[in-house]
DNA sequence: TGAAGTTTCTACACGCCGTAGAAGTGTGGC
DNA sequence: GCCACACTTCTACGGCGTGTAGAAACTTCA
C-alpha cells in the first residue's frame, strides 16, 4: 500500500532527514532537480493522501513533515513483505543466513 | 524491481506451491477465477520477462516453474527494502524490537 | 488434412506517477 | 482598503504497469 515512486521517495528522504517541517519551496530547492514548485506540491499532496506526510495548514506557507520516521516506515515495509508469505519464520531464518557476520553479531547483541 | 501485481502474485503462489512445473491451463484451473487462458499466458509471459519464471518450451503445452523459491524471493524483497535506507542496522534493530517473543526466540536459536 | 488445443500478437482500460500550467486565494506593504 | 506577490488548488497530460482477452498463427494427433 505504501509503495512510492522515485520522486516521492526523494521527497520523503528530505523530510526524514530534516529536523524541521519543510515548505514546498524548501523541498523544491533541496531537491536540486529544477522542478516546478507545483510539481513538488502535487507530490506532497499525494504523500499526504497516502498518510505518509502531515501538513501544517496553520502556517503560511504550509509546512510538511513525515508522519513516521524512516525506520518506522521501513519496518512497516518489512512487515508488509513478510505478510505475503505463509510462514514468516522460515523466511527470517533464510534472511539471517544471508546477512554479513558483523550484522549477525549486531543482531545477537540486539536480541540480548 | 520485482514488484508484482495481484494476479501475478497469485500465479507465483501457485508455482511456488507446486512440486511440478505447471501448464497455463493448469494454472488457470487452479486459480479458480474464471479467467481466459490467454490472460494467464500473458501473465506468465510477463513473469518470465521479469525473470521470475522459467518456461520449458520443449514440452507442449509449455510448462512454467518459479526461478527462485518463495523464500529466496522474499529475502530478496527484504534486502530491497533494506537497501532504501542509509543504515540497515538501525532498521533491523527496530524490526527486532517489534517481533513477537516467540519469533525473537526463534531468531536467537537461528543465530546460534 | 482437418479439428482441437496451444501460443503469440495486439489491444484496451484503468490507475499510478512525474510533470506542470492556469486559475484561485491569502497576505504584507503602502 | 487595495494591490502585487507568494502560495495553493485544480486540472490535465503522457507514460508505464497490470488485468483482461480476442484474433490470428501455429502444433499435433487422429
């Protein structure tokens, strides 16, 4: 459900990296891709509709912020992928088997 | 890159569950959705083009099989998701924190 | 060789995404 | 209060992916 296009992803990335909510203009400049501001506004509106972005309508210009952190969102994506299979554990087992040694060590540490 | 539509996913699911390669007709019947066989053939051709399905052209009717197992494919998807983020570990940490106790136990067991 | 089964080719509709102009609306300065 | 300017909304278009399938071509077996 929360699959993003290329530009949408770029915009989310900026919002995730920003400590503050951003205006459409700021996003536009940060993108550094010579896009019309209306393009950015359209994308932001679509992201809002998808529930990924919250818009502060009080201030003018409106300011936009990510609803969930990058990590939260990514974990959601992982769970979405895992939701497509009948048995999560068997996939996780194989995934664990595919990660690097250092990552495996990190996972052991996290799991306590 | 390997994102699938609804019908494509259903077809893959059948191929994954089948011990044998299947013909378009067999897939069609197993789908139980009253689709034209040409529809199924189109989908199978697209899946082949995406590299998800191997077609045995020798036999007639052609037979189709999944290239990767469901688990392999899903792990690929997981890695794709993790590839969208600057730091995999931080996401994995959060993911681990979100799984059930029994799943965490299973992960510990797998990690040895 | 013809009928039945199979595959290929072509096509259409629909929804998503990148893209942005035109038109509408709010705001600060005069 | 009014105007220019900044900002937002509305509308739209083209391309691509996907579900869908008919028409035509091809294969095989009787």
